[in-house]
C-alpha cells in the first residue's frame, strides 16, 4: 500500500488536448534532450489513472525562460528521423533506470 501510494503522490501529470478536442490525462515520464532540443515523454492514462498497453507519446517541449509560470509548449514531432532519435534516447533512459534499480537492489542486499 505505502509504496504505490508514495509513487502516485510524486507522479506529475498534465492534461493534453488532442486535435479532436478529447482531453487526455498523461503522466510525465521524463524530459529528454536530443541534439540540443528538449522532448517530453508522456504516458496516457485512462479514467482510472492506469495505462494498460504501455504506449508512450513523444512531443517537442519548450519553456519560456523569461516567465517560469507560463505554460510549457508541446509540439508534434513531424520529422521521422527526429522521432526515431527521441525514441532511441527514451530506450537508453529506460535502460539506465533498469540499471539503477539493479544497483539499488544489490546495495540493499548487502
């Protein structure tokens, strides 16, 4: 109970309005920098706050450095090559997370 609850307390979410007007609540997984540009990784959630299929969405991400209170801007990634580079960077991010978990598990066993 406590472990899942604390994860949900820390989870940051954003509401994303799709082209058809549908609003989807998404968990923010991470922000990646690829070729000096930022990209956000979102995990779309259903009405129960769950994601059954593991699908993630990638968007270009930018903030106004002069106004930290302004809403960040998300943009579609239209270039297939750029999308592939972001997907590869996310795979590397996931690999590093798994590696960190292995290290943490080994430390806790000692």
